[in-house]
C-alpha cells in the first residue's frame, strides 16, 4: 500500500465499465475508506489536499475515475502529473474483464454502456479498452474479474487493502489448466506441463494436487526438485526489485494441462515457501473445483 508522507493512502479505481468498480468501492467503504464515485479528474488534487487538512480524520480515500466522466476524463493524465509534481502519492487499481463477459453483464443488468448510447455494445467496449490502455499500463494492481464472482472480488479487494495488510506486499498465486484458458491478470506465468503427470496413473487420475499421494508423486520427482529450486531462486531475486519499484501486488500463475494435479501442487509448494520468507501470500486454484465436484 502506497501512502503519502503524511500517512494518507489514495487509491484511484478505474477500468472497464462492467468490470466491478461499484462492488469494489462498496467493499472499500466497508474497510473504512472515504469513497467518492465518478470523481472529476480536475478535482483530484484539491480533494487530496482537503483530505490532508483533516488532521488524520481521513487517512485513506478511494476514488472511482472512469469513462463516465466524459470530456472531463481526458484530464486525468494531467491531474496525475500534477500529483507527482507535488509529491502526492497515489495508487491505481485497474479492473477489467473479457469482451464476452462484459457484454453478458450489460445484457443481464440492462444498463447502458457510457460509450454506446445508441451504438453497438461490443464496439463501445473495444473503444473504451483502447482509451484506457495507457492508464492500464500505469496501474499498480490489475484485476481481471472475468471468472470472479462478487464474493470472490470482495475477498480479493479485502486481501489487498484491509487494515491488517497496511504496508504489506501481497503475492497472489493461481493454479490453472491451459485447456480452460490462461489467466489474464498475471505478472509471471509458469508452464509446468513438463513435470511428470499423475493423471496417467489410474490410482491418481481422479485425485487432485491437494491429495497427499499426488503431492508425494509430483514433489518426489528429481525434475520437480530441480525446477522448484531454480524457480524459487528466481522469485527470491525478483520480488525485492518489484517492491523497490513500488509494486504492491505480484500475480503468479502456474499452469498444467487441466489445472488438477501438477499446477495445484506447485502453487501450494511455492506459496508455502514464500510464506516462510514472511511474504503475504494468497493461493487460489482456479480450475480444481471442477474435478472435486466430479470426484
């Protein structure tokens, strides 16, 4: 969490329409943030200055600034530059989702896209994605909510910004199956399909990477031992540099064919090692539920 020298945490929430910004700001309000939805960028610096004059009564603010601002939104880049010139710290949370998911959400909610008052919804989504591309590149944290339920989004936001994690660096590790599609919101993606596959052992075929027999099989391989040692050494080198650059969240995706065995074992193993290094680690197995349900 990036704070101003006075202790004020400024979180700017932006991203694609329909990606979950309203749910996010509601969650942050529950976490004690002073929240403002659809803040005009021109008022950003003034609002932060007023917050700093509250004598500590306001110590964390969350501001949604997005395409709904119309012509005002185009002033955001200038407003962010002014904050930097005046040494006012801020953090950007960017929410996105796939085109297909956004189209479905708008149809289900029957709400109008800000850029599609009378045009095609998909064209408006693509236009908005292009407009926000530069801002996305400046974000401290990017959350892809395509496969995220409202409850899961609330958990993610709470993990990132709850009071108990103030001043911490969070690492999100996700196991997944390539045949289910790759995660979009990751910084480091590791393919472990080269490791010995328990799927071909009839006794372990219906098990998952959380079963002890599968864990022993995967971690007992000399290939796994060699790989995990090298991968952890790479993370040990990279993470301090990410922190030094001001990154507050690192997303690591580990994938195997189906997201059932190898990726689950490695995600848990890597996560446990990083926890021993005293990092805050969140582990999620994106595709394992399908196999647990079938078992």
